[in-house]
C-alpha cells in the first residue's frame, strides 16, 4: 500500500510494464539492497515484471527475479546474504595464492609475449563468489525460482548484461515469455535459461575478475560496452523504469573540489575510469531519454510512429560512497590492504576504486542503511511511478 494514499501498489502481472534496472558498482551494490529493503517495507505489494541487471547489479537482479516471496521477503533475504558477505566470500585472500599469481604476472610481463609458462587470467580468483552464487541461486542448468515466477505470471522477463570479449558486443541474456529479441551491430539479446554462470559473467570486473565461458565465447562485465543501460528494459517492453544507481550526484562545489593534492595515483585514475565505464553512462542515457520524451510529447498522437514517453525515476545515494569507503580501509585483510595502498588508495579523499572491492561487513551494513533511508525519502516519487 502507498503509505500516503492508502492505494495498492501491486501491479497487474499481465498489463504492468514497470521495470527495475540495477546498475553496477561492485560492493556498492549493497546500496541497492538497502533501497529494496526500504521499498519492501513501505510498498510490500510492489512487483517488478521486468528486471534487468549489469555487473554487481546482476547479482541483485537475479536474486530478486528468483525469489518466490513478496518484495519485502526478497529484500530481507537478500539483505541477509549481503550482511554475511566477507572479502573471502568474493575472492581468494591466502598469501600463497597471491605470491603465485604475482609471479605469473611477472613472468607474462617480462616474457615478451611468449605463450609458454603459467597462464594468468585475472588479478583475483573469484571462485569463492561462484560458490556463493551457486548456494544462493542454484548450481544447475537454470535458476529454479525464475522459472517458477514466470509461470506464476507476475514476472515477465529478466535480463543480465555481459560483454563478449571476442567480438566486443554487448550481449543481454534474457529469460522470459513473449520476448522479441533485438540485434544490433554492437549489442544483441540471447534467450536462455539463466544460471549462476551468467551472473558471474556479468559481474566479472575487467582484469580484476576472470572472464567466464558461456556457450560461444568468453564474457565479462556488461558495463564495459553498455552505452545505453536502459535499453534492455525498453526492449523488453517497459514504459516505466525505476533505475537504482550507485553513483552519488555531486553538487557543483563538490565536483570542482580535487580529491588529490599531488600526481594522481593509479587508484585515482582507475576509479575515474571505472566510474566513466560503469556509472556515468546511466546519467547520459537518462538525459537522452528525457530529451526524446520531450520530443515525443510534442508530436501529435498520429505522428509518433509507435514511440511513447517513458517515465523514469532514478534513485541514487544521498552520500558519496567513494568518500565513505576511506573510513573502512584499515579493516581490510593485511595482504589486500598493502596491495591497494600500493596503488595509492590512501592518497585520495575519494577512493572509488576501493569502494568496488570493499566487501567488508560494516561498510556493507552502512550502505544498506543509506539505501533504506533514501527509499523512504523518495517514496512519493516511487509510488507515483509504479502506480502509473
């Protein structure tokens, strides 16, 4: 129920076209869980017939699509999963493996392109994350709950976005009913039964996490080439979109303030690149959509050629999650902390790069609390959107 109007916000499973879009952000995905927790508490009957996710957002999207309970129950259970996550649940931390992997990289960099010798696929080994996802989502040839929710009728479709490293194409893996797949030179859709491996592929941060083999090639984080993060939801028929971003909207004064006082360390450069790749594109896509909405609304109904305005609400952190993470750096495991400080995470006021990897329980809990408060602060706009 809408806490202000008393009206139900439960969507008609056949007619509703509201979608929720989960963007990326690594450990900052915990903020999205907090948003869901707030929505589940304030709008317990709310359903999202269309669910899409990319990068860390793919984990939340898959879990929500697979949960057979209410939004409130799904959010609480997902919150428990994130609350219990530690760094060791995402990637290996033992010193012996780090030393061995470092030698592999040294051999490769000094080998002049030689193909002999040990192969290294990424800086981190994410086998612990794979085991976590298999426990939570299932380790078979499909995620059972998704099929059940599709059959139940409230779920229409779910899409997880990846990039094919071989072709450079953005590939959306879609499961659902009555889907019209799309094909473009740089992006396409592939209908499938989603598995934990699709989630692994979508969340495989480039270079940091290893690529995942799916059907016809090696795939990684879909945020790399996803210039239009809203497009999968639109292709699947959404005309109302709730986008959950993990990027803080800075004021003009904040944007002009430098986070460093000397030459930018690698961590600062990496953070700027990752923000540009994974987070800035949502703002650009939303701006394009709003401009197109304005054009469509100015056209007479008969001249719109099938175009229609798309209502969208973007929820984003009310606090800078990059600056916030600096408070928790000292609590990282010693080996990882030394490596990250070697990249200069302690030389910037806003270590955004560090925030991607900060799967630290107290940081995660803080992000979820912020998300829940932000959901409550924006509940009127959200209720207005989902009620259509």
